[in-house]
C-alpha cells in the first residue's frame, strides 16, 4: 500500500493508502463520510507519492480491518477507475 491523497470534485482532500493494479485503484481512508455523498461516477485526481492520476469513483463501502484487533477502526474503501491505466 502507498500513502495517497484523493481529491474528488466537490469534496475536501482525503488522505489514506492506495493499492494499484491494472485499470483500478483501491483507496482506503479513515475519514468519516456519508457514502450517499460519494456518487458513482464522481471524478477527481489521486496523488500517489508525487505521481498524479485522473480517476473516477466506481464504488464506496465500509472496510473492516482483519487485524484481529477489536479496537481497530473501520475504514472506507473506494474503488477508483483510472483514466490512463499504468502498470502495477
């Protein structure tokens, strides 16, 4: 996972981690957001360690860490489609 900043149109920047692969990026954040405000098709940019890419939000759902720690915070996982896919 890479530290990342996601900037979706109309929302404050979100910090989190991202995993890239093919046409998609999985972005996880502990930001508290109303998933109803994250409409399918929302566009923006993601900064992945100094490299910025255009993305479109495909889905958003809660992510429950499997660390075994009952106090681990729930996160929000966003699936982003890349406009210009990059390897890996």
